[in-house]
C-alpha cells in the first residue's frame, strides 16, 4: 500500500534522526530550558527577521491551539473560525473543552474574509442583547487552509486591519506552513506573519519532524506567562531538547523550505495529470493537498494500491478525495499513481 | 556539570534510537492505529499477564493524569491525593483546570494510607452538608512516590479494598514505575496492578524513552471512549508510531526492567556512601531518588561539579536535597560524587 | 409604554405574593430542604401522574440548562440542538463554558426532527475519524420553541425513539411550557414528558413566578447527585422556600395552566387581527409569542406606544417582530394595540 | 423548634415584601436594566461615598464568587484563601469547576494575614520551577469571616499593600457584611472597602433580603464585560427588578445597618450569658455568629427545643457549636435559650 492519506505517514527527516543520535548522551536541563531550544528559537527569529518575538515549542497542533486560545480569551469570549477550520471540525471539541465557543463562519475555498469578520463583529455589537451572546475576540485562520488553499498577503493584511479596528486578536494555525511558504502563489513571508498576526505556529509534525510545532508570539500580552499554560495543558515536554533539536535542524539553514518544496512539486505533478485527464478539482490548492473529484469505482480500484481520504460526496456517483504529498513522497510513487489513474 | 537533577537529563536508550532509524521510512497510519502500537500493547499485556486490559500511549505524565482523571469524574467529584502528589503540587493546577478539586491528605514518607482515605470518605458522607463539598470519587497514588518510597502490595490492596467498599476509582501514577518494580523491597507485580487498581501508567519518559507513558486500563467504564478524550486533550500523537515503537523496544523483552535496575543500583551505591558517612536521609527511598540532608556549604561545593535539586529546608543550616539516578547514570560519575562528598 | 417585549415584564402572580406574606415569619431549613419544596414537588408529581420522578427547583433557565447538561455529559460529548435553540444562541456560551460543544442543526419553524438527529448521529459513527469529533450524546429541544411553535406528541415520540436506539439522552427546555400545554394544538401531557424524555423543566419565571424553574428528572442516572451539581453551579438557593412556595401556589390546583391560558387567548386575539389585516406571520406559533412581518415605518409608529423586539430582517423594508403576551397581559392593551395597528 | 442554624431561616424583611407588592404590576425591562437596579446602585454608591464604582446584583454568594473569580483569573492563576474560607470548604468545588485552584493558607481565628500572603507569594517566585505551580494572583477574604471574626482596617490595609506590591487582585466576600459593619469593634467603612480592595460584595441573602448580593467593583479591569460573565454563569436574573428593589429598600436609608445591629445585639446577649456561665468560646466573634464549646449532653438537651450546627469536635465530650442570630431573631427566643442553658 502506498500512502497518500496525509503528510505524517513516515518517520522524520534523516538529518533530524542523525542529530538525535549525535547528541543523545548530552546531559541537558528539561522542559525547554536547554540550549537546543534556545538555538532553534534564535534560528527562527532570524528567519522571521524579527528579534522581538517569543518562540515556544509544543508537541502537537491541538495542544498548540488550546494553549494559545485559552491563554488569550476571558471566559465569555469566543474565537471566530471558518466552519472548515481544524478547531471547528477535527479536535473533538478541544476549544470548547477550555470553555470557549468556536464561532463558525461559512468558508469559501477553506477561507474566510475580512468582510465576513467585520460583519459578524458589527452585528454582535449592534445587537442590544449582545451580553447574552459570546463576544468575538480572536480570529483563527489556517495557512494553508484545511483545503490546501492560501491566503494572500492582501487578504491577511485585511483581516489584520479588521482585528486592529475591532480590538480582536489574530492567530494563524500553520500546521502545514512550510507547504504554503514555498508555493508558487505565496506572497506572505515569515516576517509578514510576525507583523500581521499576534501569534502563529510553524508546523513540524507534517513537515519532516517527528513531532513539534514552533509557536511564534508577537503580542506582548500573549507572551506573558505562556509557559505556565503550556505546562498546565500537558504541553511542556520533559525532554524538550527533542523539540529544540528538531527545529534547529530544520531552521539552521533552509531544510524546512527545501523539503516543503519537494512536497509541493510532487503535488504539482499530480495536478498536471488530473488536468490533463480533465478531472475536476474541488479546491484550488497550490500546496501539498489536492482534492480531485473521482468516480466511486475509480476510487475503489485506486484504493487497492493507494490509500487516501474520501473527503465528501460530489453527487452522481462521484466523490471528492484528498491526496496528500509530503517531504517524504517518492516521485516513483507519484508516477505509478498517475499511470494507474 | 554532571547532572543528578532528574531522570530525564539524557536522550533515549540507544536501542530505541536504533529502532527509529530502522523503521523510519515505513509508511504507517497515524494516531496510534499503526502496528507498532498494537505490538507494544500486546507486549505490555503479556508482561501484565492480563489480556483484559486496554493499553494507550500518551506523550507525558501531566497529559496522562488530566486525561485519566477528567475521563472518570463527573463535575462535582474530586480526586484524593497525597499533599506531596504530583497532581497536587507540580502540574500548574492541571487537574483543577479540568474542573476538579484535588483533595490533599497529609503524606507520610510520600504515601497515604487506606485508613486516611476511609476516614476522609466517612467524614464526607457523615457531614449533613456533604452536597456543599466536592465528593471524593477517585484515589490517586504514585508508585514509587515523589519521595522515592514504595507502597507494599498489602498497602495497595488495602487501598483497593477501601475503594471497592466506598465505590471509588483507584489510579496509580507510574511515571517512575520501572524504578519501583526492580527495587529490592518491591512486592507488587504488573499483574497485581491490573487487579488492584482501575487504571495505571507505565512511565517511559523517565525510564529510557524519548517520551511516552503507557496507560493500562482495567475498569470497563474507563475504557469507554478513552481515545476521544486523549484527542480532546491534545494527547493523541499524530505519529503515534514513535510511541508504539519505543514501548515495543522496552517491553518486547526485559529492557525496561534492566535499565531500571541499573538506576537503582547506582542509587544504592550513593545510599551506602551516605550511610557510611553518617549522613541522614529524609525519606526511606529504595528507588532511584534519594534525599540526603546536607549542610548548605557542602551543597554549594558539590554544586560546582554536580547539579541536583534543593528539596526543602531541614533547619540548622541544612537542606534536604534530591539526587536522582537514571537508566543513563554512569558509575564513574557516582564514584566521583562519592569521592567529592 | 405598554410592553410586549417578553413574558417577564411584570412581577409575580398576586397569589404568589400573598403566600410569601403569609409564610414570611416561618423558620425553615435552607437549600430546598423545607416542606414547601417537598409539597410543591408532590404537587408536580401528581400533575405528572408519575411518582417515579425527582423534582428540583432552580432560579433560572441558563442555570438549569448548564446544570442538567454538565451533569449528563462526559468531556468529549456534545449536545444536539436547533441552531435557534436558546443554548445555541442566547446564553453567552454557557454550555461551552462547561466544556461541551453545542451541535447546531438547522431548524424548521424553530424545530428539529428525529430524522435530522438520526442522520447526524449516523454520520458521526460512519466517519472513520469520529474520535476526532465531539460525540453526540444528548438532544435538547424547547417546548414551545423559541419561535413559539410546538412539537406534537408524535414528533417528540420520534425523537425519543431515536434517542433510545442511539443511546442518547433527551432533555426538554420548558421555560415557557405552560403556554405550550394550554395551546389548542397541543397533544403532549406532562405525563408524556416524563415518559418520553429523560429530564425537562417547567418554567416559572416566564409563567407568573418571581423566578424559578422546576426540573423533572425521569432517568435514574441523571437523578444521582444532582443536588451537588446544583450547588456547584451556584444554583441552590439559600432560601429555597421561595422556590417551593411559588411552585406550590402554581401547582396545588391549576393556577399554572389558567394563567397560561390567558396569555394564549391574548395571543389569539392578536393573531386574528393580523390575519384579518392580511399581515403575514413568520412562524406558525399557537402559543404566546407571535411573529408578524411588518413594514419598518409601521414598527416605528407602534414603538411610540408599545415595546417589542425586532427579530430579524424580512427584506423589502419589512421586519419580523416578536409580540409576547403573558399571564399578566391586559386585554385592554391588546385591544389598543390592534386598534393602533 | 426555634432555629439558630443560620441567618436565612426566615423570609424577608417586611418592608421588602411591601415594596414588592406595591410595584408588582409595573412593566419593566429585564436582566437588571430596570430603574430599581439603577436607583439601588446609586444608593450603594452614596453609602460607599464613591461614584467611581460599578454595582451589579446577583442572586447568591457561590454565583458571585465564581463570577468574580473566573472573570479575573487567567487559566494558570489561582486564588489565595483561608483554609476555612467559604470558597475553600463549602461550595462543592465551584471555584475549581471554573478551572482555578484555591490555595489554602492556615487560618487564625478564621483570618489570614498579609505576612502569610507575602510569604506564600515570595516562595512562589523564588521557586525555580514556579511555572509548574499555579500562580497566585488573587486574594480572597471574608468580612466577617466564616468564624464570625473581623479584619481590622489595619489588617485589610496590610493585605491591600501586599496585593499592590505583588500585583495581586484583592476581593472580599461580604455575605454577612452588615453584621460586621455594625459590630462595636469594626473600624472599616464601605468607603474603605472601595479603596482597599478591587471588588467586594454586600450580602443581602443573610441580612434581610429574600436573596441577593450587591457586587461592588472598583478595579477598572474587572468592570469590563462583567455582565457577559454574569449571564454566562446563569447569574443574570430575568426579573432583575426584584434584586434592585430589595437593595433599594435596604439602602435608601439605613435599614441594612439597623437590622444588622439588631442581630449583633442578640448575639451580644448570648455572649454575655455564655461568659457569665463560664462557657468558653472557640472564636472571638463580635458579629452574629458565636461558637461556644458545650458538653454533648447539654447540646442534646438544647436541641430538643433549639436547632443549631455542631461545628467541630472540642475533645473530652465537648463540641463547638454555632449559634447564629439574624435580622429576624426574636429577643424572647434568645431569653428562652439563655434560661434553658
């Protein structure tokens, strides 16, 4: 079985394993106070071209989301997200478990717009009974989105502006950020993110690490006491060195971006093949997830050799499926798949 | 600096790293549904000599504690623990963050007794206003305790009996379980644990793994939907293979116990040295943590070469310190320390 | 200003105040342990024709909803409600504040159907990643709904059947239950409610009491320890006598239903007038809330003498408004309003 | 049975009932937006001699405590209280249910001192692992305490100063504030409270009201969005008029203080009698709760005619009991009790 289910089917990039081997016998302090965490944070600051950020490392995305969101909101406040956003649909109500409602706006190609947010917030404050409704206080988007699409710099800037005007916080879930950063259509830099949102994270789990997300905080209020909340939520890894070390390997030079680029190139091969065969795509994704619409019998045949998710029904005996490439996808597997298509 | 701060100063056992390298390019399903998790669970069932248990893997102890406890208790129910218990003192209020009070009983050598629990529960139900007080419903102990001491089988059986009589759940935090299992004074087997408590975990983080705790559930009610709650609490590792693989290595034969034994032997060397020098010990620990009482100036001198925790004041210019050995402690470091003592 | 804003614009029914005066100097135990609470519960059991229920009194609806829902659900479980349900839209995220997601289904005339619930639950269990999604475990409906409409006995029975088949709990918010019970179209008795759902409440606040909701529990599991959770959520009134006394007055004979009937008769007068004038109604409400569609200038004129809520936009310069009658509505005010229409 | 169990055994002060009767048919907006709430708030501001405070009305003390505390604290922060404090012992873990640990300091005569708080906070920040421990951020005291004792102005000022120096919030639970204010030994004015703490409440439930606590907020941060959180916690009474009206009656002149004075005078009669008979008192209470130490057989005899709480064991066949007077205690009952003593 060749797996295109997701971008975490294989272990970790060999350079990461090599670094683990090399440093294994070093005695280091725990809980992220070791030098590798510090060095990794410095590399990320350099890539962000911004010294005035805090960098923390956590194991996974749900952990990162609940820690960030619960650290920001007061009890009556809520987070705005696309109805397709990861926190809205795929974290077993983790955000609600911290006491906060996810206010779901209808997505377009996985995205929400500054206009939608502005309108929602305006309606909240216009309602004479707004004290009976959760107060929108934070905007959550994913870059790339769960549909593989990308926000342009202009779109992110527009959301940033609404947040400034409306006194909202703005966070970006970058679980697949690498695959977005290297996409041909991307015009958003890491530095832009540090300026345009209050907190975001750089996903490692799906981009070559064993595990790990690097949280980047720009907003002074969110920086305060963040480590307490990481600990409380079970998100402070005892052997934090393994987080620091992995991000050191990914960011001391450009490994993170190089391996992301490979995944996107593999996706582009698939895209070309689908287009050549006249197969429609549900989402206009320029990243590592692609969503062709295939007949059910074709899916069945392909599933004999290849695994991937059936995403949603498309009517007339067709389904949208998701094919996911990654840093570890082999070109020969892509070619075999295209041949079998 | 030679570190005796804790048992997670070094990386992971070399056989674990080797297994990671070997299996790195295998494509596997995520979230603990891979074969390594299954195999590791089977090994643990075999070591427990009990087929009728569920085994789940989580990254860390605070995660494990909050997931287990919040999965068991209804909103008005509380967990009984020693006032020195990890959930009472060192998890940033993680249990309270899930809505439940930790009912702290005074410890003796890190332990609480069946009598204390019985008495507390009796008082609760005798109080005519007991509905105004959190209801005790779960007992939490650590084996070994945070003071390095061990519960005997008789003590655990007595707590089990109170729990049965009083309709309480019983959980055991085994973050350092290996170091307890191999202690000369231990008479509690893994099989005993599956029979005498409802849920416990086998710590990996502090016993040679990169990270990871293996949760063993005997009670049918706790088994139900456990994975939902793991996911909600951010505790379901995407690349769950890394958890399965590590516990496979530790438990396919007896590695877990062998490396634990090494740590305890190193601790025994220290113990003998302390006793030979007439240095008093705060706790009667037969495991890998020892708590000598040392004069402050002696601590200062030792700290130039060795790091360890100052645990509490002992009066008259003395302090209790904690020296922690581990699977990775080198005998030469122990000897050097003894010499410098 | 004549107020049709809601059904709690005036104080309490005179017989309630009279009873308060008469019993004021009696010395009674607190927290609902007084005889009036017991007597009131007995009256309610008699009206329900069911001895096997527990009755508790709480001050308000949001309190009742959070207490009931949080007492039922485990952390990963969620409550299904109409997207127009009170818990979904008008309680400042109170349910989420207890850790649980509200799963909103699109309403039809304020209602959801057994088919919608069945389909949602089926989809949940069909999804191979359902552990990543909150588990539906409880169904919440309001009778009458927030749109004034009523579920028929057949509809409630159908939901009950789905809940039985799918192992779901079923609760009914009866904040305005009286106005539903006496509606001409109603075919659901209190006894039916005790058999068809697991817990419901009989609203007092909106039906002539100063405050208070009588919670009726049929399901054995929900009965257990309910008072602990009432206390924890701040919902156990110290002078519980005031709750018992009010419900005693309302239910020792038929006062609750008589005053409800008055409100519905007043609403029927308005309905006839709207129909006579060809004014369309947004919802087919046979209870005490009616929702005519009026031109904005007409609303403006009426608002000079009468207060009521503007509910939603209806296009073309029209708005849906809500006119609410109550136990205390004066017929002369209704007639004046009709004349001014 | 003559009840000295507590200060809420009877209904409400007759003037309150009279006011309810008089205003019953007025049509008023809900949720505390009516004129009576405004007028009552103005009276309280006048009594506090401070225009720069916000006043909100809630039904009960547990509600008030959870609303205030959860509105102030971030997830990792905790509240310091006496181990005898109401939130520590008698609210079914309501504070923990909002996610926050109660840090219990040992009480002396029901009180904690500025020195204890300073020392606790110093220890927190001195601990190198303080991120693993809940952060103290709020101090909670009761005035009078649960033991009937009073903090002097100097003691409150000292706590205020520690809070200022240590960046802590300071709240005072005044469930029985009236009985403290009129005590002969009291030197703390309402105005002092508005200056020395950030938020306190004036208890109505135990001082002649049917129910209700008036929350007085001085700190600007706590003022923000307070009503949202009241609503979320089920603490915004639909017919808020009943809260406003009661506090209007109590504070438009000096009724609150006059009826408090009566209760304290009754307690003083008892105190004199106990002292005359050489009966020891457990706590030096100058307010409406007194705690004599009585032999068990004497308690048994008294309980045939009088109800009161057995508070704790005093050894040698003696028990501490609590006798509670109130605004409604009849002098003849006190005299009968003394005679029967």
